[in-house]
C-alpha cells in the first residue's frame, strides 16, 4: 500500500509542475505620413491587444523615423514618457534630407508606467529643449513589445488534472480500505 501512496504522490508532483509561460512579441506601427511638428507633439500606442494576452511586459523598443533635427544649431528633440521618464534624444537629421530612424530600449520604469494604466498605453511626448519655433518632420513610429503570454484557459478540466484527481481518490480509497 505504501508503494501505491508513493506512486500517487510522485504522479501528482509531476502533473502539478508549473506551466512554462510562453514568451511572445508584437510590433505596433503608427504612420504619420510626413507630419511636421513644432515645439511639442504627443502620441500614444494603445496596448489593449497585448494586455488581453499578456501576463507582463518583458521588454520594449521604440523606433522613430524623422528629419529636420539639426543638433548642430543647438536644436535637440527629446522623447519622454507620460510620467516624464526619458525615452531618448533624437539624432541629427537635416530638413529636406534623408529620414533617420532612432531606436531606444524602454526602461523598466517606462514598462511599469505602461502596464500601470488601463488599458496598457505608451504615451510619447516629443519636445525640443530650445527657445523659438523649431520644426521636425516625423514619418513613422514602431513599438516592439516582448511579453509573457497568459496560459490558455479552458472551461474543461485538463486530462492531467482529471488523472491527478482520479489517482488521489484511488490512493485515499486504498488507504481507507487498508485501515479497516
């Protein structure tokens, strides 16, 4: 009888092992055409599609394609989050020249800020740090998000759960029968 009880315990331990959480990623794109902005501009990525399937955000990268940021003349454009966390500084790009793409890995503080909102959102503030009227043209922004996926849910018990319940019940029945 001890062998059957030990077997039930071992089988239960194997079947109740934690599920591995699947990692996944998604890419969200906002296309602005050739939007010319002056001094400040705010846009947001809604992450409700990610929030529906994710346990947590593991990492995120934001890319911004732009032209017209002439760092040489002291004009520096910055990207910050809604909470004021620095996302990054836009690199130099001449007006009328080729578009430049900058990419930044978002900090843990920004990821926390994103998931602290309902729905999950990344709000990006673009602004320059100079006086006067400065212009920049933005073409596109891409947000790549890596997340831990929620395990699938099911209204029907999994076979492993049913097997565990059955072996436990059998083990308890055998123990009770032995004690009589």
